[in-house]
C-alpha cells in the first residue's frame, strides 16, 4: 500500500483499534532497563554482499557474535538509506516483508528471505516519545537492512523494525532526531545506521564493469576526513560536511540518502563513548564500506 493511501486508511480506522494501540503502549512503557546497547553504522555496499563470502561479510559475522556475547538485543532498529519518505515513520509490521528493492541481480538473491518478526511495541514507543514520528505498515525490511542482518544475526529470530529518513529534514534535524532515540539503547535495542559514507555509483560503474577495485583519490580523501572527524568527536563538521569537505565531499555524497544514516549513528553516541572503526575499505572507485561501533 502506498504511504498516502495508508494514511487515509488510518484516519478511517474504527475506534476499536484504540484498544490495540493501548495494549502496545502498555508493553512499550513496561520494558525493563538493560545494559546500554552499542550503536552501529554499517557501510552496506552492494546487495550481492548477502551472498558473498568476503572480508566484509566475515567481519559482519564476527561482529554479530561479539554483540551477542555482550548482550542479545531485545530488538533491532535499522535506519536504512533505502526508506526515504516525507515525514518520519516507524515500521509497525508484526511480520515485516523482505523487500527486494533492486534489479539486475541473480535469482538466488531475489529468493533470499529474512523472516524476522517485527517490533511494533518498540516502534510505538518511538511514536510516543519523539515528536512528529508516525506509524506505518507499508514498508518491511529493505536491502539496507536484511543483507547485513543476514550476516550479523543469521538466525533471524530477533525482532526487527525500521525508521524512515525524512527527505525534507536538514542534516541538523536528522542528527537532533537521532539524539532523541537514545532511550532505546537502555531498553535492549540495537540501533544500526545502514548506508555508505562514500556512495557514488555513477563514478563507480566503469570500475565495477572492469572488476577494478582501486578507489579514487577523492573517495579515499573524504572517507579519511570523516574518520578523522569521528575520532576528534567533531560531529558538527560531519553535519556540515557540504560546507567543509570541499570537492571530495561533493563527489563522495552526490545524494544524501546513504550519508544520513551516519548522522543517526553518531547522534546516538554518548559524548564520552568510545567509537571503534570495525571495518575500513574504499573500493571500486567510489564506495566506502567503513563500519563503526559506538559503545
């Protein structure tokens, strides 16, 4: 269902549905406090990573084991580059669909499913806690979510939901919204931003066609600039990268969709929290697979 159709339908729901929302609210507010969960940013790259055995996918598997050893998440929230909306929406689906939002890949990839349950109670807690976040049933788990969770948590038993990216918000507004989600970390929710710091497919296609993994100088420059700003805790510069990063930023971020999840992961970090770079690679010209974890 299209989002606008969904919203019109929602307005016409009978009052009997209020009981269901009340029950969800009771559940959301009764979650016990947990040890603070870490926050991830994952450079998800090509959907083919779901099928491939490479340095990135092996690191994702290892990272999933490390997280489970610390604390098995109660739920996973993913802010993916691939759910762009007007307004901000949290997925309320009890059984989110595996969305194959791509074309031109092998049938084996289209056959893959990630049948994790949803987390409507946690989604509802965001709706009630954060102003201007609404509920949605018209999205499931896109490839920015399930292709990485396939390696991080292959059993697909942990509830998963997504938060959309409002295309009308400024960089600062996205960062500020992320800060309002910190309460979830104390309720056992693992939050993952999924995008790419450098994501220029137009410039990367010639190298991809030739199998040339060598990065462009501007891509490496911007990736290293972002890394330095993260290490310096200079998040303000990362919010304002368009003014500060010069030509390498313009080439590395031709559209903001894959960059915005970086700001969510950084906005969720505490001021004195360690941020570790868990995977570093720029390949095929203009694609950064940099992954980092706060906490």
